[in-house]
C-alpha cells in the first residue's frame, strides 16, 4: 500500500512539473506565432495569397462543379447497371419495412 502511495505521489509531482513546463513552452510558442503574425512582410504575403485565391476562385469552382457532375454521372450509371435482386427491401429494427 505504501508503494502505491509513493508511486501516486511521484506521478502527481511529475504531472504537475510537466504541465507547468508544457504551459511555459506553449506560451513561448504562441509569443513567437504572434510576432510572426504581426510582421509586415508576413501580412503583405498573406494579402497577396488572399488576392490570388479570390482571383482563382471562379476557375476552381468551375472545375469542381464539372468533376462533381462527372462523378455523379458515373455513379448513376453504375447504380443503374447493377443487379439489385438481393436487395428487394430494407429491413428496419424489426425487419418489416418494405
């Protein structure tokens, strides 16, 4: 019983020290992230990236729409051509749904 208490105390102490060290490191990382985020060069490149994304959005939307239509058509043709003889009804919780 005494060994379990000692083990528990050591575990608790290690956890608390690790949590404090982890929080300090997290705060350090977030401070660095904020410095980078506030850097004018980063803000300029971010605005450039947003501009390019807005410019390319219509072309990407057209490609996605076309690809989705092709995929839907291919899926529909596969469903129409499959054999559903074993799937003549859907079973509910009691297995009685037509």
